[in-house]
């Protein structure tokens, strides 16, 4: 039996540690064409990172995410 935890990709209502989300991105990095990361730093300042400088694409990513969030299609899991 392994000491490593099993990560289940299930719907959750609990916060997920930042490290777990980032590790999931690293593991799945080849699955992405573009990525946008938004968050608050430890000083509660909004910060972002992106793989593209295309403002139109960034807005499209945000609008798709917002639509999916309001439509119940976002499950919150990495």
C-alpha cells in the first residue's frame, strides 16, 4: 500500500490548497494550449499570470470561465 494520497476528481465545496492546484497544473501542463491564473497573494492583492499576451484571448478565457461558473459547469477541482 502506498503512502501517497489518492486524488479523486470529484465535486467539492471545500477550498483546495494552492500547492495542490499548482501541482495539478504542472502534471497536466502538456494538456494546455493557453493558461490564465488569477489569484490573491498573501497581501490580498489581485495578481495574475498568463501564457499569452493576447488581451482578446484573455477576455475570452475569463468570459468562458464566468459562463461555466454561473451555469454550474465548473467543479472547482484541479
